[in-house]
C-alpha cells in the first residue's frame, strides 16, 4: 500500500500497477523454482495415524455441503472467513475514498493502509507462535474484537495520526485471527482431506471480497455516505467473532490432549 502510493505519485497509477505486477510475477517464479512440494509430509502424517485419519471417499459436492453448512465448527470458520474479507474489502475499496473526502492525499492514504498491512503481516510472526501455546480460539476471538474496535475508531476519529492508530489496531486484529482460522481448520481436518477442506474454506473466505464489494457498495450508495458502510462492517465483524466465541470449541491438539 505504501509503495504503490509513492509509485502512483511518481510515475502515475498505470505504471505503478505495471511495476507492482511485474514484481509479483518475479516472486512467483522464484517460489516455483525454490519451494518444495509438501504432499510427502501429508502421506507421512496419514501413515502415522491410519485409524484416526481414514482415507476420504466423499464426493466434492458432499464435502462442500458438509464443510459449508452441516458441520457447525467448519460452518463457523467459513462465515468468519467471509467476515474478515468483508472488512478487508472495506479497507482497500472504500477507505481510500473516505480519506480522500477528508482531504487526505494519496501518499497519506498509502501510509494508513500500509500500516494496516505491515502490522497485519509482521505480527503474524508471533500470533501464530502464541496460538501454538495457548490455542486458536482466544487469538481468533480477540482478533475479531480488535478488528471491530479499529473499524469503529476509524469512524469516530478525525486526523492522520488517529487513523494510523486505528489502522494499527485493525492490523493487529487481522494478525490474530487470519492465520489461526486456517490453523483451526487444519487442526481437525484429516490429512488426506485437508487440501479439499481448506480449499472450501478458502472459497468462502475469498468470496468475502465479492460479498463485501457488493454489500458495502450497496450500503454506501443507499445511504449516500461511506460512514454507514463502516458501521455495517463493524456489526458484521463483531457478530462473526461472537459466533466463534459461542459455537466453536478449542481445536489445538495440545489443548485437546490436556482437556482429556
């Protein structure tokens, strides 16, 4: 966000998109050459627990229905994925317009969104480690709480410094919930089904971009102001976190062993 803000000012939005896209392609090529495939570890894990982790025989359609709707734990995680991407859509789509309406320049907007992304990315180095020690549920619920607080702060305050602070809170919330939703899904997914189950979860999570774009766009157009869309997102995020808090039990294997 910060780099593209400066690039857009220096060389225009079109070239900024081109340079950033070329950089992403280069990184993808490096990963293709350097990163090892992980399927061997999946088969090793399955071989170590052949009784508790049976081979999947369900069809794709049945798996999609089970993960999306029938299994209450997976259903809760899928809706949580949608909710966090609705919030992410708000940040990347409507926040720039909102800040422009309050006389923020392109570089200032880049700093605000850049702080959000940098805190989100960097903080995952310890939020994942934390979840391996205390379990997944507390970080996930705490993350939704902080994300909703950060969104509400953005709506309530004025000024660059306070909006940067709100972005920091949102980034920390996303860092707590984002990797640990995936970890929680993985904890209870049989190894040979894990790719399929995570694929369904990721379908719903990333569909949140489309849902968020349509829903928040309609709310903003209907109310003729972005502030209403921000408050709608606060409600969505808070209710999603409450759903996780009430429905989902801890999934971390170490915590389950201790409970037994």
